[in-house]
């Protein structure tokens, strides 16, 4: 099920106090329209009806998808504290056995949904991203700021990603063959990183780096 709350938000521009609907809990199967708003990146949009000021208002939100077996917790600014500390498995025993992830942005939530709905392993996808980001960085002579999985096409044997470079609004798109993903999945399995500790985990760039480090250690 999904949970709604209404909070007073004061407009940072005109000061008007606006009753604002928020969704601290979203069920994928129960609320398809909310899932749609996550996917078109409008769920956290906020607009002041008095002066027209627009902003993104990101609040903690737990997205759950029973059918595909995953939970994603959006915790804005989780960089300030350890996301690993988020342990709600005791609070929510009904979510036992589901993959649990923590992300800090709406784009991060959307990416996890795309990955898990496609039946992919997110750590292996992060490894593919790591490899492709290096290629994109050397090609464009700059570091990649952020990158996102965008689609998989099993028939065409392709996986697509978007890479955001500094100073550019539009992402650079890059694809690769699924072989790279399968190799990455082997690495994930060989280090025993199944990403299912029962706690909310951050499976991101750092996790991919750590997995590679462990893999290389084992190799020596
Ligand atoms: Zn306003």
C-alpha cells in the first residue's frame, strides 16, 4: 500500500504556506500512477500556486515492489551519515527476503526501478557503468559526474547508459554488449557479494569499486 501525508511547506520565494501532498510510502503494484510519476521524474516537483516558484522537494520515501522483490529507500543527503545504518528489517518483517537499497536522489530511485524491473543485478550493472565511465571519460577528456542505467534490450544484446559530463545538460549515451554485464555478474558472484544483507544498502559507484578491489585481491 501507499501512504500519503499532507504537510505545510513555506515557499522560499514569497513565503506563502502551502498544504503539500507527500508520499512517504509507495507501493508499485498498488499505485501505478505514483510509479509513473517516479519514472517521469515529477513525483518530487513542487510549485507554489501563489507565485509560481518551482523546486524539487525531496523527502524520505520508501518505494516497494513486491512482485519484483525489491525496496528502495530515498534518503536525501544520506552522504552526511552512514546509509548502512538504516535497518528497518525488524520494523517491516513483511519485507523479509526482498532486496533493499538506499539512494539519495529521485534519479537514483528511478534507476534502481529500471534495473530491478528488468531482472538485473544492480551491483553488476554498477560494474558495467564503471568500465564504460572510464571509456567515456578518456574519450571526452573529462571525468564523468554521474551515470545512469537506462535500458536493456536482450534481443539486440545491448545495454544502454547515460553519462553526465561537467558543464553539459544533455547526457552522452553509450551502450555495450550484454557480455560485459555477464562478466560483471561473474565478478559479483565470485566475491560473494549478493547484496542481500537484510539491511538497506547503498549499491553505487563506491560499492562497485570495493567489489573490484576484492576481486583483484582474490585473484592474486
Ligand atoms: Zn511562492
